[in-house]
């Protein structure tokens, strides 16, 4: 069961080939047996899983099941779960049990899906390697000496190692797409505002977006159907009705114009990775798509722009972690200042502190105009690049990352090298556009991702392009050899 | 040296919405600590603000009330600082693009003259919670009921020149916002709090002196005292050749002094930036027109109308137009009795006097406007004298019924029967031989004064019920 797609599991439950309890037990057993290798989960509550699965089975038996009823899904530990610890990968929230569900979790619960567990992540979603977690690094199932990518590294590794059929993640600068690419799975970051942010611990409010991570575009579509939609309690959530993302799957790519930004194929891109991407593009061309060279002239500004805006927003989003109301609190504070400084000193890790400092600096009087304000102006230029591009093409394609997964520890002491990992993914967040990564080959046994960026609210088209690609290729069906049952 | 005082006020007005500005929690005053604080107010992880539409509406009403430009695209910003009663570590406020822009505001001074005061801007923001330092044995309790209460911060130009003007400005503001019903204006409960920016400069100078800011003054009386005190303090410093330090001070009502806040209480870099969790508030003509069409007559308009329509003086018009309830009361009295001047007099002197003495609000007044109008009618149709009317009013206040019922029950109807009056006049003349002699010896001018004695005696004899006009006529006839 563990090697099946969500679509197959949905059919299996419907046809009573197995029950949700059986299915959930299967994944619980794998997690218990195998996750010590990957460290992809922070919390798994077996009792709650089996209770939810039992309830799902009743609902299936009663004949009022929804699509995902009974499907176990792993959630990044950034989504608040009522009564279950939500740590955000931080010591700061190690003891935090929310009394509410994130809107996204509530959607899955309403659908009858089973919360399989909470996955590991870079602390407060800050990182590209999942090495910044209070709960320890996550290993890449394709080679456990490699990073799985981040910040949704736990979700990506869990799906890749078949410890969960699908997972949720969040993407502020590439945190769904980059780990999806590194772990050989499919992940989509929807348009900003497509999925509610309520109950998702904030990193950078204007960039954060939740999305599904699974083995295929089709599975992502199934999950996104449950996640997308307007939330009146998130003012930045779009009022545009969500589509049925499964409905358009299988549509022809004849006449599809795919833009290839020349800036995404230049220096810095690993040659072998570039070859995989070119091969993938040829496949899309073979299906009737036209490849068009385009330009995103402000691409070279995405990293500096992102690394001002994201830390600036983060520096104030994280002010609420002050030891006063919940979360970590230092022992025996002597006064208010001591409470604040020691609580935050102890509760936050190095990368989080680094970004709080950078962000605080960027917003300070005297620097605001030169940094934050300028970055916002550049952000508009970056967005305009895409708007111009989408007047010529339907989809933009390129590599998700400059190369395949790197070794654990290789870049953990070099933040700038780490930040460069997100060079192709950041722009979609700055522009608010949907972006997807689909498995596009292996380089030395390490997966490579093809990134597809769509126009605003064009998730259905992106998913269809991914789906059509996966109809013709089998990269998404490869499984890592380290995971029992895996076949490479 | 002669000093001129320059004052600008920042008023924090609590808007009378049922729920908070960014959450659904109630805003009722005086609830048990932390019973009106939701996950949003507590800044739990992942919680997001949703703007209260009514708060926006109220802010626009205020803007229209002072003829201000309405910000067509106003933006919320985060004002960052750490404090235990500020759960998010930032206050959501408006910095660069406020919802209400420049406007002006007419205030009425004690002498009846008016002045126009500039309003720089007014913006929406959320209130913080409350730190409770008592009852926690050296620790601090936090009550977040108030956190997220909608405030409109109204910033004036430095157009005010003394304490009296500042108080007049606040009273006019209070009158406006209660007219608009956008705030209950309850200062004791903190619905209207005031920061005072104050500086001195040599008379005739255009430059502004260094200012001090006095925080959180919450009554008209304290504003007046704090300003008087601060003027004196700054003048002393300047007279001695010293320099005023720009700082934030607190007014201590118990000691009647201002003193500097501890430097820790004054944050310096708030790192304002646009709040990414909220969209800009975009306001179109249609929205503004709909609100404008529904605005009530405002205090200044009403004041001017009272002067024109009823021939009242500026001062009287100002008093009567102070609150919507009082103005409505007055106009009902006028409608009933038909004489605006007497009505104005009665409402201001007798009615307001009684209300003040008994600390009753106009809303709870035991004598209805219709009833008071009925009483005044009885004066106008000579059923009773003005003096008797005061007795009748007392009785009405005590709940003895309408004017007619009281007059009937107490037998206070004016004596206009010429036979009875003539008998009384004769009796007085007969018993006042020396006064009659004096009167007859006096010239025309003096007689006018002396006749008062006879009138008084007749009124005494009639227990005040004699028709004074008829008594005068009879006396004129008989004293020859």
C-alpha cells in the first residue's frame, strides 16, 4: 500500500481493498521502523491516527466519504493542530500545543483525511537544507549523507521514503519546490493567497504560501482541491473561487507556449542538471508545446531583494515569541529585559537569530529607505518581468535548483552559499506566482527537479503540464533504494 | 519676556464598535480580565488580523465631520516594540497613509467667539492591553481585554494657544464624536485619552520651541491643569536661561505636576513598515457618498442654525448644541411652547441646573421636553408667573405630573379676576400711607422704581399668584 499514489489509495479505499485503519497502520509501522534513519517526523500520535482512521472507515462504510476520507497525510509542523504540539522546528515552541486548527488542517479534517504526523522542518521555515531544526537534521532518502532540502525537508523525505503517501509544506522562497526536487517528488507552491495562511506559523507574511507535496502532479491536484479556497479570516486570501484541479488533467499540450528565461540557464547551473532539464523540455516539445526564449532581466536582484524582505517581515512576525503567553520561557527571569533576552536567546537557533538581526537592521530608522523600501521597489520590477513574460508565454520552465542535493554539513557554515540554493525559486514568491517542481531525472543517483512557473491562479494549467509530463516519463515513479520497498 | 504657548493634541478615541478592530472579541468595558481576548488578541502563532468594517466606517464619518480628505488608499503599518501588554510585539497602526487626512474644526470659546483648529490627520489603530501591577506580589499581571480595541488617533495642528482653548477643542471634539455616535466619549473609562504636545516661544516669534509631550491625560480638568502646570514649568526654565528638554512626561493628578517618564518607557525606533497581513483599505466615491448622506446635523451646523432660526446668541447656541440629546430636547420644547428664547432660558438655567445638581444625564431627565414645553406655555398664556413656574417645575421634577396637573393640584393658577385683584390692590394702598405719599411726590422716573414695592406687596398677598401685568395696570389707575 505504501508505494501507491494517493489516487490509487483513494480508489482502494473506495473499493474496500483495504481500510483506512489498515492503511494508516501500514504507514505508522514504516515510520516506527524507518524514520530513525531519516528523522522526517517530529510528532506522530498513533492513538489519534487510528481514531481518525477508524472514524474515516465508518464514514466510508456509511457511504458519505469525500475524496480524501481515510487518506493519511503528513503535515509540516508549521500548521497548527488542535491538541497536538506544533513546534515549527523550534525550541521556542517545543511545548506549544495549539487550541485550534489551521484552516488548512480544518479542511483536511472536514474531508476526513487522517493527520499522520507532523514533519520536521528548518526552524520557522528558515533554511534550504533542513539542518536548522531543533529536532535535528533530516536525511535525504536517496542518500542519507545528503540534505533533503528545506525548509519542508521532513515532508519531502517522508513522501520520498514512502512513510506518508503525501504531505503538506510551505514555501516562502522555495521551501516546497527545492526539497521536492532534492527528494524526487512533486510539489506545488500555489499563487499567493490561494491557500489560507490562518494557523500557519508566519515566517514572511507576504511570501508564505502552503501547498501539497506528493509523488505526482495528479496527487498534488487531489490535495490542492482540499486546500485551496477563500478564507474570510485571512485578509490576504483570494476571493476568487478555487478550481477543480483534477478536472483539467490530461488536456493536450498542443500549442502551449513555454518560456525559458535565459537567466535560468546561465552560469551557476550544474551541467548535468541542465541536461536533465533540456531533456524534459524536449519531452514537452514532443507533446506539442513550443519553447520560447524569454528574459527576466531583474533575476540577478532576487536574492538580495528576498533577503531583505523576508527577514524584515520575519523579524517582526517573531516578536510575539517573548516568553509571556506561551512557548519557551527562560527559568527564573529577574526582570522583563532578562525574560525577553534569555527566552529568545535560548528559544531561537542561529539562523533564526541571524534573520531577525538582518530584518531588524533593514527596518531601522535611517536604513529603511535604502533597504526595505528599495527592496519593495525592486520586487515590483521583478513582478513586472513576469507580467511581461506571461504576455508571450503560458508557462515558464527551468531548473528548480542549480544542482542536486548536497552533502549534510556542506553549506551549513556558509549562509550565502545556502541562500544561493534558492536562486531560481525566490522570484515566484516575490511575484506571488504559482511554482511547481516535478522530478526530471537523476544526476549521480540524485534527483533533479524541473520547475514550472505559471501565471496568477493558473495552478490547473501547471498541474496539467506536470501531469502530462509524468504520463510520458517515469522519474516520479522512481523510489530511493534506502527505503525498503524502494526501486531505483 | 512674554511667552506664547503652542499646543497640539493627539486624541485617542475609542470607537464604539461591538467587536475589536482585528478580531471578533467583544469590547465591553469592565469584563473579567482576559475574558475578551481571543487567539488573535493573544497573538497565538498563525493568527491573522481581519479589519472591522465598522471601524473604517466610523473613521470616515469622523473625516467627513471635519471636512477632511478621506484617504482613498490607506495602509496599515506595524509599529514595533516589545512590551508585555502588546502581544504581537507590534501595534497595527497607520503611519504614512492614514484614513483621514487634513481637515479643520471650529471650536467655540467661553466668550462666544470661534476659532478654526487644523486637524493634521486621523488614523486607525489598535489599543494595547493593560499591565496590572497591584495584587501580583512583585510580578505583573496582563489583561488583554483592551488589546485590539479600535482607536482613532486624531492629531491636531499646533494651533492651540492656551489651556482654555485646548479644553474647548476637546469639548468640541467630544461633542462631534458623540453626535456622530462613533464613540461613547466616556473619558472615565478611557474612551477619549489625550497626549499634549506643548512648547513656548517668545511672543511674536514664528519658530517653534522645544516641546514636551504629556502622555495619557484623561479628563478635561486634568488637561487644563496639566497644561497650566507645564506652561509654568517651561516658562521657569526659559526665564532662567535654560533649555527645555524634548521628552515625554506624565501628568500626576494627585500631585498636580508633570514628570519625565522613565527612559525605558520611551521607545525610539518603531521600525514602521506596511502590515503584510492586511490589504490596503481602498475607499471609493460611492462609499463616501453613502456615508455623507447618512450623517446627522453636526454641532457647528446646529449651532449656526440655532443662531439664525431662533435668534439665540452664540453662547446659548453653543451650550444647547453641545449634545444631540440636549439639542433635540431644546427643539422639542420650542415646538411645544413656540417661544425659543424662553425655551432656551429654561433649558439652560432650570433644566441644566437641576441635571447638574442631581448628576443626571439628559437621557434620564424626569421632566420630558414636551412637559417642559407645556409648563412654558402656561407662563406665556399668563396662567402662572415665571416665579410660580419654578415651583411647578420642582414638583414636575419630583414626579407630581404635568404642569397643568401640578397647577391644578396646588391651586397655583394665576389670579386674573379683576375684582379680586382690585380688592387686594386697595388693601395694600390702604395699609401703605407713607409709601403712597412718597410715590405721589416723586417724579415719573422715580415712580417707576417705587411702584415695585406695591407690586411686591400684592404678590405677597396673593401668594405670588396675582397676574403681575394686571396688578401693574390697577396700580397705575389707583395711585393718582
